[in-house]
């Protein structure tokens, strides 16, 4: 979708209004995950394993929360809002996106989100079952077979690590491209939560982001952190 196409869609819909797209829990999740993943990469490369484990449990908590929030969160944070059919992705790439596909995650952005969440989940899962036979052993190693431990260790330390680094790098480069070249405001909405959208008071439904939804998010995250802490307690 080109800038001209976006402008044409907005002009056809009427004047722009500020609309809450990203609720506070989603924004906090996004930035917390970014910091934790960068910390995981850094501690993994430098061998600071205790902090690597702590950050791993943090990422586990965040991923569990995002899984739940994808069903009960704000309108544009729910998986149903950016789970696109292949035809929608093709239409977007050809510059014929539906106007609603430009509000939250675009079809191409949605693929990136699912790819990052999926590979992070797999990387965390293998980390929980990995064992370098020196000083770092995941809390679930004693519950799975030696073959599974061997595969998890090899993947986590080799392919998985570099795939995560590649995806993170690609994500950052894509954001820079859209911000610096295409002049799309991607960072500011993820800080403030709001986007300037055409006819926001009519057609576009804003995300719920009130005290009740934020309290629900806090309870859900506490539960997810509790699960991660329980898993961590299994480590010998």
C-alpha cells in the first residue's frame, strides 16, 4: 500500500480524528518484550546465564499474557483483528487493501507479528528443555527424553538464536524503512496508543482501554507470571 493509496482512502472517508488503537497493556507488552528480547540476546552471547534465565522467564510471562490478551484485549489487539486470509495479503501487496487493514496491523505486519511471537515461543520452549552439561540446565530437562534435550539444546544455541536475531533485525529495519522512507508514523501510536484515522467517530471502532480492561490485564499478567515462576521453581 503506497502513501498515495492511504491518503486517497482517508480523503474518501472524511476528516481524520484521533482514535485509540493500541490499549495500554498492548503497548507495555510491546516495549517490555523488545527490552527483554534484546537482553536475552545480549546475555546469551556473553554467557551471563543467570540473567539469561531470568529474562527467559520474563519473555515466557509476556508471551503467555499476549496469548490471552489476543482473545480479550482491545479491539485491534485481538488476533481476530489481524488474522488475514491469503487473499487479503495479496490484495495489500497489490495496493488494494481494505481500509480497515490500515488501522491496526496491516496484513504484512500481521505476518511479521505471528512469525516473531511463534519463533520466540519456540525459542523459549527449547530453552526450558536445553542443557549445555556445564552450568545451564533448563527446568524441564528432567521431564523429557535425552533425545528431546539434545534437539532442544542444539536448536536453542544454534539455529534458534540466529533466527531470533535475524527476525529482530528485520523488524527494526522494516520499522526504519516505513518511518524514514514511507513516512508512516509507526512508533508514536505504540507510545500514545492513538492514531489519526478518517471518520473515526463513525466506522472505526476504537480499542477499549479503560480502568476495568487495564485491571483485567494486570490480573492476567500476574497469573502468567505465576505460571512462569512455577516453571522456574522446577529447575534443580
